[in-house]
C-alpha cells in the first residue's frame, strides 16, 4: 500500500512539474504575436492545463484504488 502511495506521489510531482510545459504550449497556440488558434477553438484549448491536472489526479487515485482492492 505504501509503495503504491509513494509511486502515486512521485507521479503527481512529475506531472505537476511538467505543467508549465503544457501551459507554455497552450499559450503559444492561443496567444503571442501570431496566434495559431482563435475563437471557440482557442477557448477550448485554454482548458487543456485544467484537464491535464484533473486527468493526472484521477489517474493516480485510480492506480492507488485498484492496487488496494485486494
């Protein structure tokens, strides 16, 4: 159990450390001098960092939950 919690914590730390990379990529697509995306698509792409964090946390919770069901 502790081993899975430790692996989950490491995954969250690495995932959150990569969050600035995801955020910069989204900013490059939707902002800057020449935005690649605009309008509705830009609004949806702006949600990618939020979805990244939600998927990261739910993945770790799922990993820990399924490993402790025995």
